[in-house]
C-alpha cells in the first residue's frame, strides 16, 4: 500500500475557511498531521465571518475552526483580514510558523443579479473578493515560495465561469478570470517548483444554499471536494496548470478542444464575410479536433495557415506547394487502414546477439551475458529487438500508395512505440503485417502513422507504431492529430532517480546497421553531407536500444518478462563516438526517461517512457485460471476469428479496449480482452495489456444469455448481473459487436 499523504512541517493558508469548503480544507490539512508526535501541520485560517453577500463581520467563524483544530492537537491560528490585505494574511503565517507552503484561494461572495440589473458596486465587489483577492494573496506568498523552491496554489473557479449561468455575469467573469490567472501562474512558477491548479467545485456552502435545494446542499458535502485539493497540494503531485470539476465524490479534468478550422482567404485576395459563411460548416466541424495545451500550440496553426496561403495562392485545402502529397478525401479513406505488406523474418540466435552488440552490450558486464551467449541458461532477446522484424515490413509499399506521392529521401523518423505481449523468441520465424494507421498534415510536412503487428505463428508477439515525418509533404488540408497516435509524456519536474552514461564507439553505427537498417546516411560521409550532416549519424533506433536496455537493467533487473512497452520521440541526431546519458524517473510502473548527448547537453530522445510489469504481478504458476467448461470461451474465440478478418474496420469504428471478467459460482474464472484500439485489433485471454477503457464483470451463464439475446444487456446491468467499470457509453459499441459478430 502507498503511504498516506502527509503535510507535516508545511504551512497552509486557507481563505474563507470559516465554513463550507474552506472549513473542510482546513480540517483535512490539519488531520493529515495529527497522527504523529512531531510538529503538526500549521494553518492560517482566514474568515471575516461575513454572509454570502459579503455583509457583516464576525471573528467567531475563524475562531471556531481554529478551536476545532487545536482540540484535536493541531496547530492553527486565526486571521481576520480581508483577502484584499494579502500581505497581512501571509504575514500571519510567517509570524506563527516561519513559512508559507500552500495557498488555497477559497474566499468568495455572491451578488447575483440579471445582467441589466448589475450595479457598479455589485460588479466591483465580486471582482475585488474573487479575482483581485486571489491575486493579492498569491502575490504576497510568491517570493517566499520561490526562495524555498516549493509552493502549491489552488484557485477556485466555478461551473458558472466555465459555462455561464443566468444572473451571475459578474460572478462568472471573475471565476473564469481566475482560470486565466492560474494558467499563467502555473507557467511562471514551474521552474521554481510552484504549482498552481484550478478547481470548479460543487458543494453545499453559504454561497450555494441560496441557489440549490436543501437536499442537494446536504448531498454535495464539502468533504467530497477536500481530498482533491489535498492531493493537488502534496509535494508528490506533479499536476500543474490544470482545471478540474469536482463534487459528490466525482472528479473530472477539463481541457480545451478546437476544430481544425478552415482557411477562408487566398494569397493577395481579400477576406470576405461571404467566404466565412461558405466555410462556416468546416469552421465548426469538431471531427478530428485538436486539443491545444499552450499558446505555442495555439499559434502553430496560424503559422501553418500563413504558409499554406503563401504557397497555394488560393483557398484550396488540397493543393500543396511541393506537390509531394495530393490527397482527396476519397484517397485518404482508401489509404488509412490499408495493409502495406506482410514480411517474414527468419533468424537464428546470431541476430539477437548482433543486435545486443549494436546497442552497446559487452561481455565485460556479467549482466549482459544472457543477451550475448546462446549457451547461457537464461539466453534471451532484448525487448527492443522487437523493432527489427517490424522495420522491413514498414517500408515496403509506402512509396506506391495511390494518391500519396512522397519522397523517401525526405523522411525523418519522428517517434517510435513498441509493445511486447510476450518475450521474443531467440530464433525462428516472425511474420509482420504493416498497415497505415493514419495520415496527419503538419503544414511543413506529413506524418504517416504505421502500425506493425508481429506474429510468431498465430500468436501476437509485439506491436510497433512508427511515426514518419516527410518534409515538405504537408498542406493538403488533412487533420493535425490522431487518437490512434501513441503520445509522448514529459518527465517529472525533479532530479532523475537514476542516470547511466554510455560512450558509443566510432563504429557504433557501422555495427548497428548489420541488424538490417542499411541507410547510407549512417555510414557514407558523402551521403550524410547531402542530408546536411558533417558526418554519418547514429541510428535513432540504436539510441533507442541503448536507453531501453538501461531502463531494463535499472528498474527490471534485466527481466525481459517485465518489459511491457516503450515510447520515444527522436529530438536531435547523435554522432558515433559521443556519450549517451540516460536520465530516468520512476513513477509507479512507468519509467520516464530522456537521453542526452553528454558533450552538447542536447536531448536526443525526449518525452519517453517505459512501462514495466511489477515483479509481484507476474502470473503465479500455482494459480492457473480455471477455464474448463466455460461456454463463453467459444464466444470469445469466435469474436477473435472475426477480428482477425475485419480488425482494421472494427478498430476504426470502436477505438476502445474492453476487458471481461467472467465468473463461475461467484468466483472469477477467466479474463478476456477485446482490443479494438491498437493495431488491427486482437482478442486474447487475460487482462488488458494496456489500460482497459471499459471492464465488464458477469457470470458465464448470464454472458451466454446476453449473447444469445435471451437477456437484454440493459436489464442485466440494472439487475446487477452485469457490472460495468470505466466508460459505460462504450458498451453501446460493444453490443453491436456481440450482436453482429459473435453468433455461433
């Protein structure tokens, strides 16, 4: 079990803490220090004791909460100043506890009026307390947090600010203003380990008791909000610059979404209202919408639009300056999901050994012997060897796709994802099937996402996703993002847990290319010069292999059974002879890492991670799954046959992973997974290898009744026979599969 979240030694300032949410926060923070003998969590409790309109003033509200905390052995002092006197509030914390670590901007009032009835006083009072008050308190604490390299700040927004609400124009404007303030504070504070997040809570309080029925006020307890605030303020929480709705025990994270939009003017042509009207449907079309996370990402689309306008000379979204991609919607539909090639890779123990040498393994290290000596009792393949049989399948067929005229010489390997379903055989025959998962328009270039499933016989061994960037092939009006793309993840903002350095040899690229990547760029100086490099560069997948084996050794004790998946972004080239420095951070079962060139300090691999299987989670040989005599096995096997036949089509329609926990006599008997999200789809026995979107629990008998349409799935759900965890809406797509594809 993970340790409890503690706040010992932290000083927390909660505004508006005399009742409702603020009181719940204050008590919860204090309670997280009350079970130990050392100094308890100190708090500054600020509350003027005013009513929800901001009228009146009493010290009893703050005094009562302080007395509650002290009665339980906690440390707390009251403060009776307004949030407009932010310096005084923070001074109270510094005088009592010598520091300030956490600020919870919670104080608020209401002056609800319909828009035309809002007075200047109503408007100003709301903004003074909510927006200006949060600014002043946060500013007063800022330098103290900056100097101690730690701070956690919470801004309190509202659903009224996010969505609007009748009679609350003043309140809504202030509450959304707090979100903008929080987002910028998060950016400026990041390098000082000051995190700022925003919550939009729904809870019973002095503010909501006037707009919510009493039974709802009683049901939406402040105690159902406080745990989120405590987690966001804990030193181990890396969340920063985010917005959450919370209430009644539910928490959801919000993000911006933007349509792909449309260009409504041409080069040297005026932009007219009529052009806007004619493109309005496309402007408002949220299919394949992007989700910008920063102002830089927001502006990128404008730069791309300017580039397209300058190069096209007209409004057409399908033309391109280079002529390297000419795609209609029909071409796009025919290409995405198309199988490129099926390649058979035959090998002996020689190839895995040669690969291990190519990624820097040496017999000087006893731990490397199991990967270099075929006579070793533990002889096995490095997990990253899974890219080798896949890469030949990837390139076959790409240049000949109809409507896609690309230049292979202008290709860059952008990103790579590899997932292992079982350890790779040390010799034998592997069959790889490659398909076009998606095509993205990045303006200055096109990205091809290529999925490769590799089989040993009928068993799926591994899955690769290659992200290939073709320079100058963009501007054809395609989408910029894809839900099918495996995304990179930035590492935590703290020093790495482990760092390993490897000096590559001058012949590293020459050695690695013997594993099958014969690109002249990595061996011929004249060819490298054509690419703009002063000398041949190291293969990106070679650097990938160095990093993967370092993570395997550092966090999985070289146990290949524990290596689940790896994702990387190739950022900068590496020259043979340079030193690779792999920095690693452990976050649960995910190891974040980046690889830098030690001589230059530049990142060669960024946004990378490896998912590992916990040592204790490996299946026990003493506890086999009891699957004998289950009728549901026949159904899943039949679904598996259909998925192998039309998996690409189902992945496009469904895009989800379903896990089934089948019970017998009240006990879990077997697990099945229907993966209609990754590659060409798969059905297999066992838990989901990646996270399941929806998990169903049902008995073998009830499952058969649902499949044979003797029982309606909705009735099974509401009667408790079918239990659903996760995204319940996806079950509608699954019902189609059971109905259309599971008939025996």
